[in-house]
C-alpha cells in the first residue's frame, strides 16, 4: 500500500512560480483539478454525527482507501469496517481494513472482499451507523455475482462491454442487474442501521444511482433495459447471464422499495473543473468551460474540440483555455494499446496537424487511462514530428499509448487516490503567442 502523494503543483504555487511553458501550465491545471477532489480535503466536512451505537465503515472505489483513512483521522469514536479499492490504490489504515481487487474487470479478490464486507452488516441495530464510502471504480470492485452466474461469465461480459463503445450509464445498467449489491441492494443489507453515503462522483451528471452502480440508491432502470443494452451493442453473453436477466429475481430495488438514504456528494467533475478554472484566471488566462459531463466517442469529441480550438484561434483575441470533463467511450479498433483520453488526444492531434499555438492535455484523474500505467498525455505543434509515426494509423488501430510514448509526451502520475473522471484542457493562443505563462 502506497502513501498518498502531494499534488504535483498547487495552483497557488504555480501562480507564484517562474513562467511555465504550455505543457507545464496544462499539467498544473490538471493537478489543481485532482487536488480539489482529494479525500483529505473533501471527506472531513461531510462526516455525520456519531451514533449512539456502533459505526461500521464500508466502501468501494479507487478513492475508497484514501477516504477511509480520512475518516479515521477525523473520527474520535470507535470505528471498524472494510473497503475495497483497485490493486495499487490502497493506503495504510489502522482501524478500517483495506482490500485490493481487480478493475475494470472484476476478480476473485473483489468477490471475497464483498462477501467479507456484507458479513460486517449482520446484526446491526437502529442505534448503529453504516458509513458508506463510494467512488468511481466501485462497479467492478464491489462484486457479488447472482445465483448461477460465474465470475468467469461476468469477466467475459465486462471485457465485451469495455470494448463495445457503450456509455458508462449503459454499462452500469447491465452491471446493476448482475449483482447482489449494486442498484440499491447494499442499502437493504445495511438496515436497520442508519446509512450515510459519502460519494466522489466520476459519472456525467453526478447521478447517485450511477456512481459505482448505485449500491445504496434505488435503481430506476430495469432488467429489460439491461438486455436492450446488450442487444444494441451486439453482445452475446453467457447463457447463465441470459437466464438470470430473464428472471424476475434480477430486478433491482426501485424508488420507494428502500428507505430514504442520506447521500452526500463531496467531490465531482464540475468542482474539479472549477478548481482548474480558478488557477487559469489567477494566471491571467480566460477559461472556457465546455461542460463536465461530455460523453460520446472519444475520437469524435477530439475532432470536434480541434475544430473549436482552430475557430477560436482564427477569431483572434488573448489566450484562453478550454476545459471539459465527463467520460467518453471507445469502440476499440484493431489491437492497439491505450485509453479513452489517449484516443481523444490522437484525434485532436490529427485534426490540428501541427497547428502552431495550440497545446492540449487529456488525462484521467485517477491516474490510469485504459490499459497502461499513464494517466493520459499532452500534445502540441511538434508532437507528430516527435512521435515519428502516423497519427492517423495510430488512431485507426486505437493505439494511442505507443504514439505518445514515442513523442515522450505521456502524463504519468501513478494512482492519485481519487477519481472525478476525465480532465481535458486545450490552451489556445495566437500562432506567434508568448509561449510561457
């Protein structure tokens, strides 16, 4: 288990520092966004009053261990519990057990950790408190296959969904109907204790029923919706999954079927973009927020944002930075390596074709973009030449990682211990702009 690193550059430090080249400025904006969602900052103000009885902490997600440690540091009363996070994202806790498991494809460690977590909820009373810590990644980490469905069946389906181009809401709809904890089932297991959920959002729109597949929220989607997603993307699941989805037992708790829950959203993509925008303003660069909930094919968004950046540059004016977040999807083509932020940046790089005065960064705030160890990458006028290979060919093969590795422009942070989804920043200046900020 690793220690939580300090943010690479705080915006206050960046403003006071020596002038930064565009790549360093973009990285500082990214770091400001990540810092805004660190559990040590956003968990303590949201903690509930201690109960008369016991306090049990449970949770799942890439930020779960860091959230648990923040709870421990600010909770004077006795406390116990268990959280599950992605391999490599654990941090030391003294009173709350931390388990690491597979993501984005679930594994046996996740199944065992979920079973252990559910055991902690047995025998609670109305005097007790269950504090649930939820963050992005919880859909895969909190794993409880329904009767007759094997872990191998779920793993195969997860891989198919990840390659299909399905949006996060569509994937989570399927996941909820193939779980005994997602889609509100965990809330039922917590009763009769009081349940309080602290959530760090990684989904467009911050819908509580979608963050980590909504384990403590009633589910408005249906098993028919889940089956429709599979048909839409041509996914043929194992027969055990088809049989389960055909059974009424696969339906999730609907609004009104579980008690009202105390759900507290403590960090979100929108707040992260605002933190980056504040830094840009302090430096004297006008931010333009394009939205924190953008979805769709990553390459399509990259092409669209390149066209917008060129249009703004042609119109003239002082430098500005275009900020956006959300979660795009990738319909995987070929056998390449990379993630959705790399795919977005490949498309943007191809469309800009070395246009002077435009630089960009795209990265996942959890520190991991897709299949490799980088958070994302940066691009600029010299990136294609530095890579020494065809950007179009890399995009045709969904092969962003080798392209940006060759250009020596990968953004590598390691686990950030939080997750407010994708962060994208495009710096637009005149072709002969000053270059440093």
